C-alpha cells in the first residue's frame, strides 16, 4: 500500500536579523521553504549598526551550514581583530593585540554586509517586509495563526521567534520581559576617518580600541568604508539623559555633559566623544532574567535575543546564528516539528543560560581600570 507523503511544514520566522535569515537560508539549502516576516519597510529601512566578530564555533559554523563561508571570507576583515587599550589619563598604550598572519578566529564584518549576504542567499520573496506581528493565536498543537498589523493572517505549523529583545513571539512561551541592567551605551559615529578624522583613525587602528578608569569607559570600533563607531559607556538609569534635561537630538548639550564627565581624560581620547558626525544615539542595555526557560511548545520556539537577551559583549549574534543553524538542522533531521523543537531546546536552553550567567554583570566590568582583552574574553 503506498504511503501518504509527509506534508511540508509551513514555517514562519519572525524577524529578518542575522538569526532569522540564517535559519531560513539553512532550511532552504535542505529544500524546506520558510517565510520571514519583518516589520521594516525594506532591507534599507534603517542603519544596521556597527561591526561584528564571528567565531569559528558559532557564527562561522552557521555560515558553513548555510554554504556562505566563501562569500563571508571575501567580505570579512581579519585586520579588525586588532585590539588596543589605553590609559585614560595620558592615552599611553597599556595593551595591544595584533592578529597574526592568516589568523581568522574572529574576523570583523559590518552588520549591514552580513545581512546583505544572508538576504542575497535566499529565494526571491522569502522576506515579507512591512509585516509587523500583533499576535500569535491558535491551539498549541497548531496550526498557529499569525495576525499582522496590516490585517494579514498567516497560518503556520512552526513559528520561530527571531524578533529580538521585545519579541512578540516570546509572549506565547514566557512572561519574562527585559530589564535595564544599569548600563547605557551612547554611540558616536565618525565618517571618512582617513581624511576628516585622521587622529582618531590613527588612535583606533584597524580594529578596536578602549580606555577605562573604573568609572567611565570609551570603546571604539573600526567599520568598513572609512567609518568608526564609538560607544561611551555610562553606568546610570535608562532615563539618564532626560534627568539631565536633554533629548537624544540635543547633540551640543550631550557633548557638553560628556566633556564635563571626562574632563580629566587625555585630550586625544576626548576626540572620541567630541568630534562625532551627526547626533549621538542613546542605547540603554537590557537583559532577560537568568535563567530564562519555558515549557516546550510543539509549534513555537525562539532563537537569539528573543530567547536569551544579553549585554552586547561579542556573543549575541554568534549565539543567534548558532541557534538558527541548530534549529534548522533539527527540523531537517526529525519527523515532526514537535520532536525538532524538543531536540533543539534541549541543547539551546542550557547553553544560553550558561552564557547568560557568565555574562551577568559583565557589561559593568568594562568600566574596570584593568588590562582587558575583549576579543579573547568574548566580551565585546
């Protein structure tokens, strides 16, 4: 008697970040279609942010599974593995790591370049833009109904929440909400640095540079295309600018506030907070409770920040991409979606809880006045 073929599962991924796109790509490599829904109006809707270092045992491993390592190797910047640390008072170098010839343990790539690489690898029409998720409904064993802000309703046999810190999909599985960790990053951008900001380009080098004095910290990163981003790390509540009577658009007022806070630092380092192009961007840091877990659901799961939001210390995108690869391969290798989710979460949840515990409070540690190697400590 002929057997009835197993129907192809309808897979909806919420969020077109590196995790969601990696998951969709690996599924498609194995002949399994998936649709990605994102609230942005298109791939160029907003700036994708700074630079990432992808590690061999997570981010690069995921790209191998996606068949994209060759393209990544062409785009990546091994020279970005350079790291400098300065004394705050006189800008003297206290630590300097230079990558060795052929070293590829944590090469840098701009977030936008990584996203474009992943987007370009997907089948046309995979990503549905302007799809803001309102809710996930339907029985636990499926099918799930996804309700979007434009009135669209989509049915799915598997819903993957790759929708970041404020995930709507997470609400199906967990009541946990991100909490501010008492640290804020204030981002400053520098453009055309080789000609317009030569002193800053020379200070930062080809990779990253930082200085801290126990209370304050500056962290700078070289991006491609002649750009540098600087993160001014502030230990304070999330409303620290408002309490100072400032808004995010008050560039002159923020600059004056920062120059007063850093007034005893070396003039060369003060350039990193006083000569930026355009406004500062205030980025309060949030994290999910540790540990964060939930009862396995047969039709819904999470990856990346939706599952284990942590401070931005060099592991977030790497873990999201590893999650994505493991989840996609679990779907490929199991007879049912429920079995795939159980197998995936059995590995992902203990790993993410271990990393959350390890990094709990680590963002505040960046303020410490001590020799620190973010590239080797997974702490960027």
